[in-house]
C-alpha cells in the first residue's frame, strides 16, 4: 500500500524573488521616530513523497442487512463469520448471502445461524463455500433444497429438527450427523435415517464410499437420497424395500451394479437419471416406469438392456429415452405406452415378448410395436 508522507521545509525568499538564501529574515536599518516595517513571512514549501510500505489495507466494515421482516445477517470481513439472526424462518434470500460472502478476499468462511431461527427455506443459503456451519437448537424445519449447492465438511442436525424436506441436504456435504437427542432422525455410519430407520433420508454426496448396503428394515429410499454420489459404484437393497424416490440415484455416474429387490413397488421419476447403469431388471410388482426414469430426451444414459415385469401397466413419457438401448424384454402383455416413452431410442432396438402372449403383441400383422421390431422368446426373459 502507498502512503502519502508530507515533508515541510521553511525556506526564506528574498524580496525580489531571487534564489533561496539563508533561513534568516533580512536586516532593516532603524530610523529614529519611524516604526520599522514587519518582515515578510517566511514562505512554507511542502514536499510530497510516495513511500512503499507493506501495511495491508484496512478490512471493510461489517455489513448488516435485512433478509426479510424478521431476520437479518451480519458479515464480519475481519473474522470471516457470516451470522444470521432474528426470529422465525429464513426465506429465499435471492443470493443475498452468497453475494455478501463474495465481497471478502478469502475462500471459505463460517456460517452461524443464531438462536431464534426456526426454519430454513429452500435455496435460502445460496451456493456457499463454508469452513463450518452452526445451526441453532431453535431450528425445527429444513425445507427442500435448503443446502443445495452448499459446500461444508460436516453438518450436525440439531435435536429439535422435526422435518427435513426432499433433497434438503444435497450439496457438497461430506458428513451428516444427527444430534443424539433428536427424536426424529438418526445417523448410522454417516447416513441419515428417520428415527425408526424405515426411511433413508440422505447419503452424503461427497462421501468416499464406493459400495453401500441399505440396511434391513428400510422401506423407502427417499427422493435425492444418493443424488450426485459420484464415487458410488454399487448398491445392495434389502428385500423389504418398497419405494425408490424421485432423483434418488441421479448423477451417480459410476453406479453400474444395481439389483432391485423383489418387494419393490414404486420408482420415482428421474430415479436413475445420468447413472452409469448398462443393464437393469425391474422386479415383479412395479406397475409403472416413471417420467424420465433414466434422464430426459437428449441425455445419453449408458443403458443397453432392460427387463420389464408382467405387472407393468404404464410407461410414462421419456421413461426409456436411452440412445444406447439395444433391447427391451417384456415379461407380460403390452402395457399402456405414452407417446414419447421411447423418445431417442435407436431405430434398430429390438423388443422381446413372451411367446404365450403373441396374440396380444402381434395385433396388426406388421411384426412391430411402437415402430420397433418384435421378437418372441420362450421361458423367462429376465434371466
């Protein structure tokens, strides 16, 4: 930083503007009865010099702004602490917190949500890179998407939290822990469950886990539970699992080994979007293939073969939009198919059907169904 240093020199100038002489005033002859004139004032010459120093610039003053009617934030640039205070719920801040944090000349910082805050709405925090986060015991609700895009090593769920919305904890979180006194949630091996362990809520997306076995007793893998777990390569489900929520395994690009259990009944939309699966067998009991199950039209999932159960009744739009799909094996009669169910599938894809249902499949004598070649098989097409 450059500082201005003023140097002041007193220089005596002669009356007729000649060069600078000695610093004493000129001598005047005393005339009797006459008051001598006052000597001219000595001129002042100030020299300004720029001096290089290593002193850092002063830190900006803390910023304090409102986040709504009842909450506000203070960002202390000197300490790198972002504090949110007030009463009630934090609503969507429209990126206010993120913008405030970016004014600091440092990387990650600490977020402290103070006592009095009872809820965090979806996307209220923005995409923050946090060194740490502290949640208050007054917190009751964490809404869907609340920590979407937030990066932090560890998140502790306070004891009074009674509601966590779908995908609320998805982001760059490495470890999630529930307070031991929480009556609604529990952490097992770093994975968050409901207290009765019937629902798996969230597996931290930045976990180094390559394979995972969902514990016995879990009936539901909630929406977004494993979303963006890019290290995950294989997963094992318990026999009692009944539902896989929307987007549950979306973005698990290295997930290639999945065996769905026989008791499964429902699969949510985009459940396996952008995964690395090459083959999948849908078990008996599932009645519907959901919207964009493997991703939207234009994406390029790796799926090459899928086996569908005799219980299947509906195939929703874009459910099988898979440009690498080579064959679909049906185990029963033709289901109801939405217009864009096979959007993006290759034209040479083959559909296999059970020979005993030939009359149901070959209705127009063309040997095709939904524009794809049909081929009958005998026995169990799923094996």
